[in-house]
């Protein structure tokens, strides 16, 4: 522990890279970097995976499966950590993540690959939540801000280099090594975190009131989202079965989702409910297009995997710039949210030109810098506004609701995009049409965010 302040000994703030916390800090940052690298890299290699495994019909579901499984794991791991400490959910999460990576690398068919993505999502979702709890229990309050700043950097670096590195690995030794290569790197992270994991031991807490209902609600939401996407994807081939699955998915979402969000969120009630919902709009508009940019660049513009990765990296550059600018401006939150949504809208619409062979695919670079800039401005503003609007006793619950909408917005948008690609066709000219339709739909979502931004005021 840091020595207390005395008249003769000036107080020295704890250093997260000092002797007491160095191994825990490095281990945490390495774990987050590995999860982030996987998340940022898989989009670049998905076209190659789709070709080898004949999995283009499950392109969108490969992303959505990860996100939906992670949504469920977020809730369960949070409750598990409160009940038993962070060690067990962390070790279980890391184990599932590694197993999922190995399964993905070894997948011989598309069904096994999607299953691997589910396992990865369960592991990644549990690991991230357990790390947040670990930070709260291992570090003193005055050091936690520094650790969270480090976590932000651990996400930014993979976003900047992950797609390009994954493309290079896929082009040189094959896409499977994008997954295999991460597995051994988990070992040093676990070794460094052993002391922090031992600090998890404490007397078992009483179960949180309503914990079982919250888990059931998370399960209903995850199952509903998955069933909804399967149903939409099946509508063109088996209309009756697809319609029944779509209705069933919507029913499960209607049962589970309201219990994970503030009252009035689904009808965009003024104040906090709209703030929470806007996070889902931004994620849907951005990631609903982001996941299909490598596909159109490779299939339509004939980019190599490495080139597509470089083009996708530019979104991270814009995002980082937007976050910095947001921190330097004290504008009204609704103005920043409207500005961010407008930038995302402009970037999304501009990317439609990449689907036209008469235009250079490199137009994706300025387009995605602009869209990333909007996300950097908007996402940070949403988080800060949510905290200001939340009573102290509800900040944790509302942070979880924000994460739910972030994940669900991305999962549903990517899944719907994949269904549209399947419906319109897999030939290069059909992929062009499908991408334009996806961009128009996600542009409509961004436009909705522009319109409703003023409703964050109570």
C-alpha cells in the first residue's frame, strides 16, 4: 500500500507502473489489447474466411454471434463478480476466449466458425467485465482513472494497427494464424495477473435482489436478437419459417430488453432514456457499415487483404481525433451529439462510392476518417452525459444499459446487413448493390440520431 501522508513524508500518488502495480497493469493492458485486436482484425479477414469456408451467407452472423454472446456474458459476469469475486469469471472468460480462438483457427466449416465466434464472445464479454471489477478492487481510487486511460489506449492501438497487421498475416501465412497467433500471448498476461487474482478472495455476498430476473432478461434479449436475425435471413428462402422466427425474436426482445434499460428508453423519453438509446444508434450506423467495407473493397474493388486493412484503419484515426476534440470543447451535449451524428451520416453516405467500380476504393479512407471523427465526438459525449444524468446509486446500472445498447445496436445492424447481402446476391455487382442499400439504411439511423439529439435534455 502507498505510505500515508505525514508531516515529514509528502504524499506520493500511486503509480500504476510503479513496483506495486506494474505486473497487474501490464497484464490487464495485455488482456484488453488481445481482445481488442481480435475484434478489430476479424473484419479484415472475413472475406478470406468466407471464400475458404463458403460462408458468405453467414458473413453478418459471424459478427453478430460474437456480440450477442458478449451481451449475455456481460450481465452474467457482472453478477458473478459481485457474488464470488473477479477471479473465477476472469479465468473462465480468458479460457473461453482462447478456446474460441483455437476453434476459429481450426474451423473446417462455417457452422463451426460461427460456434467459435459465440465462444469467443462469451469469453471476451466475461473477461472485460471481470477486468473492470479487478481494477476497482486492486487499485486505490486515485489510481483508477489512470488505469482506465490505459484501457482506452489499449483499444486505440489495436484499432490503428490491427486491421493492417491482420491483413498482412492473412496474405502471408493465412487467415487462421490471425486467430492462432493470439492464443499463446494470453499465457504471460495470466502469469502477471496471478497476484491480482488472489486479491479476489472475500466472503460471499448475498445475491443481488432481482439478479435471477436480470440474467433471464439478458438471456431473453440475446436469444431474441439471435432468433430475429435468423428469421430475417430466412425470409427470402422460407418466408413462413422466417416470419415465425422473426416474430418470436421480436417477442423475446420485447420481454427481455426493457428490463435492461431505463424506463421509457424504447419510446425515446426525454433525458437519460434517449441518451442511452442514442449509443445504440451510433453503434448501428457506424459498425453496420464498417463490417462490410472490407467485403466491398476486396470483392468489388479487388483490394488485397492488407490494403483493405489499411483502409479500415483510418476510422480509428478519426475516432481518436474526435475524442480529443470533444475533450477540448465545452459545447452543449446535444450540439456535440448532433455534430457527431452528422459526421457519421456524411461518412456513411460517402462510402457508397466505394461500391461503384468507376470510383477508387481509396475513397473509403477520407469517408471513414469523417465517420470515425463523428464517433469519437459522440460516443464520449454520450458516456459523459449519461454519468451526469444518473444518480450515484444508479451509475453502474445505467453504464450496463449503455453497454447493452452499444452491443445490441452493432449486432442487429450487422446481422441485418448480412441478411441483405444474402437476399441481393453474392456476385460482385450484387454485393455493390447490397452495400449501397446497407449504407442507406445506416444513414437513416444516423439521420434519426441527428433529429432526436435535442431529446437528451430533460
